[in-house]
C-alpha cells in the first residue's frame, strides 16, 4: 500500500523498486493480497474499494485486467473522502 493505492512492486536491491501495477483499491486473494503463478509472471486478486463492489482481476502482473463484471451495476454503499 502506498497512501490509498495498492501496488504490485518488484524489488531489486541493485536497481531499487519498480511499480508493476497500481490501483486505488483493496486487494484480497485467500490468505494473501495477491496470488502469483509459480514463475511470478501471472497474478490474480479480488479488487474492491469504497465505491466499487468486488471484482476478480487477473493476468500478466503488469497488465492485470478485470475478469468478472457481476457486480458492476451495484451502487456504491458509501462515499469515501480523504481527510488528509
């Protein structure tokens, strides 16, 4: 998490970190935030925020895309506002 954004980063001690994917949302995947393939190139997660219901995102780590659209028509239950 960086502020309100959830991000997937690659950390290389010689070159530093690189943000591979970021979204202003929360992520869940079973007991973790993101599930990765054995080689680390593909990921899946459930993405949701205060104004959008849960959706499954999956694909190559740098290009995760929304897979499910079952909840797209659900109205927001709350309105979030930063107090910072």
